[in-house]
């Protein structure tokens, strides 16, 4: 049985479908974390403390993936974040660091604690912690062989090497702060990291 419909009805239905497709909400940022935005240009720090070495800058309004929260030694809340966009010639995309919570527009109460966050992995050799996913990016510190590192997520660098974002838990007195964050080359990690979530790139 053949049912015919007036052409005007078909055109109206197609227009409604097209309109509803364009009116759909935009997808959120891919990967881990909650999107947060600095209210001002602010520092990214290598460990949870405003006196630790800077890894870069999170510029006002940047899309930052807020991952977890930690307090520094003075009780200031710090948010571990990935600054997504980067700046040509200035800073790599997906640079990681801790941001002072007071410099973030959104409320971050619901972010999990960085203590106990991630999956425990261990470097097979002394290896670099890098500020962004790439072996040529600035180093934030060292993950020493056997250290307890919190593996957070995985991402490929521009050459296809897997990098694992990790928090080196122990630190070294006079050398490196506890809970220093950075990307580690996956080949330097003993455990298989296939089941870590993707860090995301947006």
C-alpha cells in the first residue's frame, strides 16, 4: 500500500529535523575533568603550593580541565588542571599544573581530592616529568625508579608516543616537592596503562 503525503508536509518535517539538529547543545570538553575557567591570568604550579616552580600560565577564560583538588601547606585550595589551548610560541597545549582555587570562576567543591586519586604506577627507571604531552616540553621534575606515581590519564604526543599524566607522590627533600605533577613517557612505566582514561585534547 502506497501512502502519499503533500510535498509541503515533507519539507516542513525536514526543516524541523534540521532546526532541532542545529539547536542541540554543544558537546562539552572531551577527556577527563570538569571544565573550569580562570577569572584572571594565573599561574600553573608543579606541586600544590604557590611557592613551587611554575609550569606555565592559565589565561583568563581558558578552557581548563579541573581534575582534583589539594590544599597547600597554608591551607589554600589548589586545583590540578590541564590548560587546554596553549599559546603558539609561548606554551604547549594541554600544559598541566595546580591553579589557586581563588583564581577560578566556578565552584570546585565537588572536585575529588587529589589524595588517592588515580591508579598507582611505578617508573622502571628514573624518568622525566614533563609539563605537556611531549618529550621536548619543559620538565617539571623527576619520577624516580620505583616511586609511587598516581597515573591519572593517557595521551599521545605529536609523534604518537603515549604519555601518562601522573602525580609523583613522595618528592625529595631539598630537591622536589611531594605531589609534583607531569607527563611521563609510558615506556618508562612498569605497568600496562591501557585502561587509564584518555586525558582529552579539546
